[in-house]
C-alpha cells in the first residue's frame, strides 16, 4: 500500500487547503490547456476545477507551497500526471487541446 501524500494528510494539509482557496479565488484559466475553468462544475466532471502541483509531489515538489500550485481542469491535471515541463520559457506544443511535455521531438524522427 502506498503512503498517503503529505498534501492529503499531515502537516501540509492546512497550508494546501488555504492555498487551494487562494488559487480558486484568484485564477480562472487552466494552467495546462489555457482555457477558462467553470467553477460551477463539480467533481467527477472532467472539466471541474482542481489544483495541480507544477513540480509533482512524487518528484520532490513541495506539497503545499503556493508557488508550486496552479489551477487546472481535472482532466488536464490527470493527463499531465507526474510530468514536468522542462523549460518554462519554451512554449509547449499543443497536442489535441492539451499542452503536454514530449519525450522527444517526433517531427524530426526518421525511424
């Protein structure tokens, strides 16, 4: 059984919840796909609002620091999973309608 994440239980829980409320009050665009988030949609709707860890907790990202949290649609956050964008200045390519990191540059692949 995997241990409970620190933002879900323990010392970071209160800070995470406080910062989650701040993000919901101040942001309205999904940081992953760039589209508006409809706060009237509730879970389990795939377009409902959720908070994404920019650097995932699984990759040693801080579980409750507001600088590591961003607004996202549930489905965008789920598809991003525990991936990290390599360079914030570099614009991610649009795949489908999701901005996801790529493992390699497939446009130059010759096989």
